[in-house]
């Protein structure tokens, strides 16, 4: 597959002297689901912010071989759903299109489509206070999808959810990736989540973040929930866990 995004000797040092990232070389293929795992503070979120354009590297560069996407070509889902409490679900999803000067009526079909993708068709008139944590995260994902981005960035979106809800959203995200053929960069602290979702897992070292391991996941896109309890899944998860333990020592 062709590379959608390449990072060449990327580094980031903040103004206070903290070095977050060091010599990151990475190519992300179009249609790939790539997860970043590593200890807290290793620069995973910083890397996503640089890719999204919210931050800039201090060394190296990153490029888009197929052309730089505009702001609507990059969808970003944060750990907190960050919904507007005074706006209903429909208007929360409308926000990025509204900022792009699309009228509510003109954007309605796209909004309904995005809500249907995440299983929230018919919920447009509800307000965030009326939703569970999992449903609020679905709204956040729909808002990121409504622009039909080239690449979807997710920064620990399920970390605060209970395990049952998290598993369900993992299943749904995997289905969306398979059906919609997006490119995904996903940050998580869960080895099991990274192995279940990804085509490739990047293990990062403690600060300054470097790539310590690049592990291909041998499972195809059609992954049933039962995969989580299989011996094959356990073996791959153990391999990722072992590499993570090595960088932590």
C-alpha cells in the first residue's frame, strides 16, 4: 500500500526544555490501522497533535506523499468527548461543517450519515447530559467522521469507559475501519486493545519518545469478538507486552 503519511527524524522539544520525541521515522500506509502504545509521557499524544497540525515539530519533518489534507481531511477524537453541552447531538456533529460555512440544512444528510455510522440514528435531538459516556464518545467520533477525513486520529478515546462499553466501541470501530477503509492512528495504554484493533502496533520508549518496536498484527480485518480469548491473540499480545516491559526497564 502507498504511504499516506511519512515522518522523517521527527523530534519535539518544548520551550521549557522537555524533549518529548526523538528521531521518529515512520511511514503510515493508506488504509492502515496503526496503534501507538507506551508509558505515560512518551510523546504519543504529542505525535498525534503534530500530525493534526495542532503542534509543530522542532526537528525533522513529516509529509503527505499523496498531498497535504486540509483541516477537514483530518479527524481528531480526544480522550474527553468535548461536546458542547448547550447543543444537541445533531448540532454537535454539525460543528466542523458549520466552521466550514456549511448551512445546517445543507449539512443534514452528512450529519445523519455520520450518526448512522456510529449507531446513533434517531438521537440527533438529544443533549449530551441525556447520554451515557459511551454514547457521548460515539457523538465525538461522528463529529470527526462528518468531514469524511483521509485520516482519523484517536487519542485514548475509550480510556474512561467501563470494559463492556469499551469492548463494544472497539468492535464498532473495527467494523467502521473495515467497511470505510480509513487510515487510523490510535493511541492507547491497553496492549489488548491495540492488538485487537490494529494492523500494526508501534511500541514507544519512555521520554524522549522513540520507536522501540514495530510489530505487525497477523489478523485480518474480519475479527470476531471471540478473537480476544484465542491462543493466537494471547501470543501476539504477550509479544507486545514483552517489548513494552523491555523499554520500561
